[in-house]
């Protein structure tokens, strides 16, 4: 398979740089351009401050292009770009993503602007793979990854669908990196003095959860109808979103049945062949340790991960602290890397899946 020439939209943000890591050695996509804001336009990529803990990977000698320059789309076409990975703020994504898709460039977005828009699939591959069928139809080759907080909630819940989900109550503890590099580098926030409020986050998580658990009807998504009560808060942790969940089920269950469902939850065969798919979607533990369980490939934890070479590590959701709090009510905790599985890695996995299914050009 040839490597598709790709552009990353987002040069200096945490998610954009996670995507740079993941494309530095990707077997299916090749980094050929980087777009950013007017403030970074023209800057050599190597001179853009590196925000991640890991060392900057060897990257092509590129200069950042201004994504809002009127010539940007044509410039991308002129250098043969086929795929765009959008790691832009929502307001900027609103101005450029659709222009790229109209020009024939496939867009896989981590931005929130087009999420759940009719004709643009919002997909978590092991939950609503079938909703990817609208990719390439009325809105062109355009797909979105979900809110990062949804991942540690939705993936374990998907394993419990066989018991019938009636009500979900969730409380989150979300890392500083979920708000971007500025908060991550804020000394007061790192010292524990961080505003716990995340305006609008609970509503996003609720709406996207019901969307991805919805059903397809005539190329439209009919959202699920179970009750959802969500509370979100920021905590002074660098990376990793943890959620604390109670789920009321339609039938009585045992701890053994719930644990077996978590263990048996798996990818379909097509998704398993994607480079970014972890060995298992869920990594089941007795108790979640946020310092030790951030980087999982579904089977084991990495203490010194290399996200440039190992695309699977950090992509599994960890689930633990499982207990029965009623004959049909289960409590558990979920944990995932918010800028990897919850953002850059999840969006890249979506692109891998669309490519291997032939949903955009194989030529």
C-alpha cells in the first residue's frame, strides 16, 4: 500500500503534535505539509516550540502554511495532498474543513464543529462502525472523532450493551492537556490551583454518547434514548481522563458476567488490521492507577513509550474498580490517554479504517 500524502492542520497544539508523532513513521500516510495560524505561518516546523514530553521526532523540513490563506486549498492540491488531519480549534475548523472536502481532500477531524452533523460520521470504531457508511455521501469525504472524555465512558459501555442500558451516570476527572498546552504549562494549574469547571463539556459528552449508541435509518442517525447524567471537572494531572460510572441495566447481572463482557469486547477483523488499533480495545485491571496505566496497548502497559514507533500504545481504554451496586446496576472506572486515543490516535484510526475499507481513493 502506498503512503497517502497528508497535511496536518495544527502545528503548535498538543493534538497537532501528537499527530506529527504518529505520522512520522506511519505506513499508510505520509506527512507532506503542515497548516497553522497566521502567527506561525512561514515558520519552519522545526522552529515551532515542541509541547510534548517525548522528544520531537525526525520530521520533514516543512514550513507552516496559513490555513486561512485564500490560496491554502489550492496549494495543498498543487503538492498532491489527499488527506487532511484536522487538529484545529473549532472556529478555525469551521472555516477550512469543508473547503478541503469540496476540493476532493479527505478530512478526518478532531475538531468539534462538525461533530454529529448530518452526513459527517462521528465514529468510535468498536461501537458504531456502521455509521461510517455515510462517509463520502452528501458531505463528501469528511469524518470526525469524538470528544476525548467520551472514550473512557463509551468503550466500556459498549461491552455492556448486551444487558440493555437504561441509565448512565458519570463523573469525570480530566487532565490539564485536555484544555491545550497553555493550561498544561500553567504553574498554578500544575500546583493544584485549577478551575474545575469545563463549560459545555457535560452536554457534549451526553449528546455524543447518545449519537454513537444510536441506530442508522436512511443514512441518518437516530440517537439512543437511555437516560444520561454527566458531570465533568478538570484536575491537576498532565494527561489522562478518568471517569467514574454507574450504569443501570435492563437485566440482573453478576460481576463475573460483566467482567467477561469487558474481556470479550473486541475489534472486528477489519479494524484489527489497522496500524493504530490496540491489541484489545479494553484493558481490564482490578484497580486503575492513573500514574501507571496511561499507556496501554490492550495487553500491557508501557513505562517509556515511543508513540512515533508504537502506534498501539496509549490506544486502549483501561477499565477497573468494577462492582455491583444493585442487582442490575454496575459501577466501574474508565481511563484513557486523552490526546492519544481520545484525540490524535482515535482520529488517525478512523482514517485507517476508511482507507482499508476503500472509502476513498485506492489509486
